C-alpha cells in the first residue's frame, strides 16, 4: 500500500467514525425527546380517552333515565252492576284498574247497571271514565253536551276520553269538534287489523287503539309493550259475555276463570316501585348492602347493579285509567325533553373539553418537534 492510499484510508475511517458518533448522539437525543414527549402526552391522551368514553356512554345512560313505561287499560264496554260486586275485588287485589263507559245506553239510571255512587267509589280507587259513542245522527258536540248535562244531574263528570266501538270516527271531520268539546283521548277499535299504536301524547288529541281482552297474542304484545317507551294498549271487555255464571250459581264460569288467569299472568309485567323481586328476569341476584327501606333508593340501588342491556330487558307496564295514562306519558315527555337538553349540554361540554385536550396534545407534539404520527417534523 502506498503512502497516499494509507493516508486516504485513515481519513475515510476518521470520517466514518465521526459520522457514527454523530448518528449515535442523534439517536440518543431522539430517544430522550420521545421519552419527554410521551411523559407529557400520555396523561393528556388518557384524559381524552376517558372523556370520549364518558361521551359514548352518555346516550345509553340517558336512554335509561328517559324510560317511559307502557300503559294498559281495561275498558268495560257495558256498565253492568257485576263490575262493582264481582270484578272490582278481583282487579283491586291485583292492583289493576279499569275504565267505565258512559252513554245514553250505559247509564246508572238503568236496571242492573252501576249506580252513580258505585261509580264514584271506583273513581276514588283509581278507575276512569270514557264516553262510548252512539251514532244517532247529528253532531258529536250536541250528543256529548246533552250527555254531559245528564251526567251532571247525577254528580258525575263528563269524561275527556271517547271510545268509538265501530267505524264512526273520522279524524278529518271530527277532530276539531272533539277538541272543542274538551276531549283529550280518542280510542278506536283496532280488532279489524288497524294499528293500536299510540299517537304523540303532546298532540291536542291522544289516539290509541283497542283490542278484545285476551285476544290471541295479547301476552306477547304486552311483553313488547313493556319494552316500548310510551306505548299504550286498551283491552275491551263486554262483561255480560265473559262473566255469566254457569247454571250452578256456585260455580264460576270458565270465562271468569280465564279472565282471572290472564290478570294473574300480568303480575310479572306490571310496573312496581320496588323492582328487586323481578331481578331473576335479567340476571343473578345482586350482592348489595341494603340499609334502607325507601322504595326509590332501593330501585336506584337495584338498577345500578344491572348492565344497560339488562336494564332495557326489564319488561314493565302500568295499569291505569285513560286520563292517568295520558298524564303519565305527558309528564314523562316533559321530563324527557329536559333530560335530552341536559344530555346535549353535557355532550357539548365534553366536546369542548376534548377539543381543548386535542389542542394541548397537538401543541405538545409541536413543541418537541414531532408530528402526531411520531415522526420528526422536517423543520425540527
């Protein structure tokens, strides 16, 4: 090897050695920079992840808060005296109420009908009233006003719900007149296949359909009702067909036995303030310490032990009069509107907090000369 070649080799090795040192130094500086970066960014990203999860769960949490249990009414299409003597005790023992019909045919003045005093007793026990429309020609208003004056003589209120047993109801021609009369609820016969789905409770007229009591598929419909917020179902009962005794008056008719059996089947679906008894429907018994007998507190404690999916499986409905059902749904609509606004405000607050964190995270990356992909920026 010549002297010149030796000198050149030495110079090359020196340059390579210096470059290696420079590369090693740069790598160490990058490692240090990334450690510092992640020590600052990690808590910010954890906080952001927590806020994002909170926002994700917000809708589910509020969906559970805004539950509106379904309602069901038993509407008697006749005013038979047996309602007071035989039916009322059976329903009362099961916390189920009914709705009584009033018309010029179904009035307390007639033989074997409920008396005005008995009707008032049932009203005091949570029962309700409706008018059963009889198409006698002329306007609904004239018929309703005359019936109202007749009921006033017996100290009975004019109902604000009307039941159309046939096809007399025509929304286009009657709604304005019904509203003028103070009617709040319209019940139509849905047994011919028409929908029994309820309309918007905030509308001037609340509309719902009625089906014969114990129709095929009624229990399945009730289970669905219990999971459908704001739903309503009216059962019609023609008492003189289902409650007649057998020839031996000591033996109740099969129709009555079937009626009681259906009511008993509702027990697991009826809404209760204390839902602890129904826990087996949705999961294992919760292991919670109970130091209170307050039903509302117990209810909240119980719900807290369930997953959101389990809570939505709680199939519940309330037995109510028409007026009570409407009031419950309207109150819930007002409450839910306020809760929805509250949820939207919380979402906006969370979005704002997330936006602030996003800005902090971007600034932190920029301060360390690194893009959010983890690569060094060109001007660093």
